[in-house]
């Protein structure tokens, strides 16, 4: 198939959660549907409309609901995927496509205790460049990240911290997550300019920070600003945000070989609060004031949610 040769595919990742109340919730599938539509447009794939996207997920989760772990922190991972399945070797978009959804039970990312991660700033390799497909969720982006990630782990780090592809100066992403820094009373995160993935958890964190009256700046962040902020103590917390880990505290960042420690390599208070806030919504432990959850298996609640 052409997609195996020319990477004409896009996918999404989201989760279904089994709440203590017995209700199954899927977190913000509307955002995943919109992001998949944007990826499809960029990669010459036919768009999967939001109604079809959500209906397919709802149907499969209904069938697979016995596989949803009931322990807090665990979930049923959902992987929608669209790819060209026409048999051809021409360098062109396929004329036939397949849209599939698969599920898999997943354990808690950290186990019983959240542990800060160590990041190695990537000064050589590039994940994405302006005009590329950095904001699309497509396999090529992940393939490009494999070797730098392996080198980071071989050097004693958990993941690579990506810089921009032009100057290798401005912070973009961490591994498969968006990155946030707490600087004084403000939380700063790289702005969306086409080279990083617009994360669902990223958007949720920004909304929750606004709810708490905390100032959020979406802007370019020079890696030198990060390093100086850590040295001076102005930067007090850093964390990644993504579907897999939800919130991942960052305890160390290596900049030009200098290993800098944040918050004594401990989980920071704001990071902890945000993790608790997002997961509480996902498991139905607090009121879903933003109507983020799609409820499965409760028709009355489902109709109200839609």
C-alpha cells in the first residue's frame, strides 16, 4: 500500500475512563476529531467528520467496555487511524482509504507515584520545521523522534526536549508532550505556530489555569531564558502535558551539557494540583463544568452531554 512507502496516514490518541460511579467517560473526543480533520487536510486524506468519529468510538467502547480497567490511573486507550490502503507505488495521494479504531487497556503511566523526568535539550536533530507537518499527528513525526529519544535515554535522560528547527534556540515540545514552565506567578508555554502538536491536555491545562486566575503566556521561549530561570530560581516548576501521562513533572534539564535541577527534583505544588484536577474530571470525581466528557452507556446523560 502507498501509505507504507509515503507515510500518508494520520491518527489520534484518547482514553476511556471507568469512574467510581460506574460511568464510562471519554475525555474531549471533539478536540481529537478536529485535530484529526486538520491532519487529514495537510496529508491529502479524506476528512472523517466529527459525528462519524465519535459514533465509531462510542460503538467500539460499548463493545470493549469489559476491558476498561477499574483501578484509578488506568484506562482504555483508543487509537483512531486513517491511512491510504490502495496498492500503488506512485508518489501521489491514494485513491482508497481505510478508517479504523482500535483499543487497548493501559496501566498508570507512573505507577503509584509520580516521578519527575530528566530532559536532554536536543541541539542537533530537528523534529519539525516551519511549513512542515509538525502540527499534524502523523507517523513521520514520531519516526523522526526515535533516534534522538534513544540517544537521550542512553545518556541517562528520560526524553529529549525539542528546540525549533531553524535556530535550535526556542523550546517546542518534550518527547510526545507539550511543555509548560512556571516563572514567578506566570505559566509560560510555547505558542502554536505550526511546528508543534496542539495537545488536548495542553488546551485543558490552559483552561484550568485561567479558571484559577493564573496568568498564562503562549509565546516563544528561548532555551537560554529557561536555563537562566532555573539558575536564578525564577523558574520554579516545569511539566509536560499529554494523553499518556496527563501531567509529567520535569525535575532536570540538560542545556549544553549542564544538568540543571528544578524544584530540587521534586513534584511541584501547581503540577500536582493540575494532575489531580484533570484526572478528577476524567474519572467523574468532580463536576465537569466545561462539558469535556462524552459519557458512554448512560443514554440520558449522553443525550444531555451532546
